[in-house]
């Protein structure tokens, strides 16, 4: 990004933008679909959001980086946890989301559906909590 890249506000939002796969750009280069962020009444930076399909790829790459190994090398329990977390983030509402995740985890689509159904079954069988 050209411009006030060293501005404290830019430094503060950079980790969030990186985590979601966005791009920081100068406000004067912003398009209509970019989000311009202001600080003390002055436009400081614009955020170009990723396409939804690219977001899932970015999330999977981030998970792989965090685990330090290819996702396909993880054990079953860890893969199940990843599927659960991805479902909570809406990954399976994206077209071909199940296929993309299955490929990254080195499992079949059927296995991903089994992980999802297993989680839903556990939620149904969990006792209801009573809160006064």
C-alpha cells in the first residue's frame, strides 16, 4: 500500500485485514465496493475485501500455517474440530465449500458430511441447560 502505511490506525487494522484475506489500499484508489476507514475525520486507508470463494482458501491456508503441517496430515479429532469451526464461520454455505474443505483435509466429501452430522447429533443429544 502506498500512502500512510505507518499510520498507527493502519498498523492496528492490518492483522484483521490480513486474517480475512483483504487488502489495504490508499483511500484515493478505493472503488465503490471498498471500505474506506477514517481516523479523526480523515480517510486513512481503504480495505478491499476478498471474494467469498477466495476467503475459504485464505482461511484454509491460515489454518495450515497455524498447525504447521498440511491439514491432510492432522489426526481425525483435529480435522473434526476444523470442520466444526469452519461450519460456524459459514464455510459450507459457499459453493463447493464441502469439496474444497475435503480436498484440503485429505478426506472425502462423505467424511466431511459425517463430521458435520456427528456434530449435529451431539448437539441434539446434549442435555438442555436450565437457567433460572
